[in-house]
C-alpha cells in the first residue's frame, strides 16, 4: 500500500508493481504489513475484508466502535474512515481489492456494501471453519500466481461474500442496507456519492455522469432503496462532514468545501438541521 494526501485524511492506495495485474492482495495482517493494523484514522481507495481470528481492542469504522470479538469479519468500503484502536495480538486474514477485480461478479458490489453497512459478521463454528478454508485457499492461490488464477480468486471471493451474508442472516442480524438487492444503477450511484474527493454531488451532475436522466435515476434509486437520491446525497454529505470534524483539524470552511458546500454559512445551517448541532458543537461533543 502507499499513501497520498486527501482532504485532511490519509488515503491508502493499492500499490501493485506489475501494471498488468488487477490490484488485489491477500494474506495475514503481518504479510500485508503494519498499515493493515493502522491505529490512526484513514481511508482507502479500495475495498477491504478483514477476518480477525485473534486479538483484542476496538475497530472504529465511520465513528462506530466495534469491540473486537474473534472470529469476526469486517468489510470496509472505499471512502469509509476506520482505525484499529488499542488492538493487541491482532491476527487473521486481510483481502484488498478494487472495483475492477469484481467485473466477473458485479453483483458482489451490492454484497460488499451490504456487509459493510450492517453489523460485524460473527460466524458460528461451522461457518468459521468454512471461512478459514476459503481464506487459506484464496491466499494460497494468490501466492501461487498460476495460469487462470484470476478467475479462481474472483470465484472464491464471491463464495466468501455469499457465505458471509448468509452468516449475518443466520444470526438474525441481516446486514442493514438498502442496496442488497437493488438495481445496478443504484449501486453505482451509491459508489459515486461516497467518493471522498467529490464536491459536486447534485442529482443532475450524478445522473449525467451515470448516463441517465435525473428522473430515471430518481425512479431507480427510490425503488431500490426506499429513499430519494437527494435524501441519500444529504446523508452522505452529513457523514463526510462528521468524519472530517472528528478525525481532522480542518476548519469549518474547509470541511464545508470538502462536503460539497460552497457557502459555509449554508453548510452550518444544513448540518444543524440534519444533526441537531452546529459543526462546532458536534466537534466539541465528539472530542
């Protein structure tokens, strides 16, 4: 992995030495490196699955603290802010990949989003054995680098995601997301509004980028999620502002711009309406 600056937070990229390879990495926390256990707030340009089989502490994802109780599977989306807090003896597997890696199974985008926005996955003994077997096979296949390995890795990842979602539903805590069975356009819309460096999150601009009319985008997203595109954009802007207010020392004006507002005064009114506190009050309370 490598770092590049981004709106007051470190942004981690996958650094693949061979440009002919799709960005993908699999291995233990030790094999991936110290950034896999980063204890400072940061975000990625890629997807991460972390299966923790040993350790203690807390995994903080977008201001939500998850106590580490192995075995647990965590999913982190591009743009989400996370860190490992007070993590001791952390062990398990880490998978890192970008969206291009999922081209054979595009439905996996919705599966990952479902896992990432729901509770952490804590499998039972049988499910744990299955996940360990899949992760060992994924790691071995990745390290072998044999002909046809890409298709095998994509298939194994798909199986892992499906079984993880089954485990979530089996615990009676299905992943809490409106995107699970949605239209592919709705999933693409969700990805666009979550991009950390996006400032123009207007429905019209996003519809244009997606190659559809604003009316059609409204219809598809409302059908898939139960919420309008404008509502989801406001929720994403609020979340981005919360992230930056609590994990950076950016000024309110800088946070306003990063969240997509050209007028800081309007941003403050918007934030108070959505959260019930001014940005300054929210930062002080969170600190």
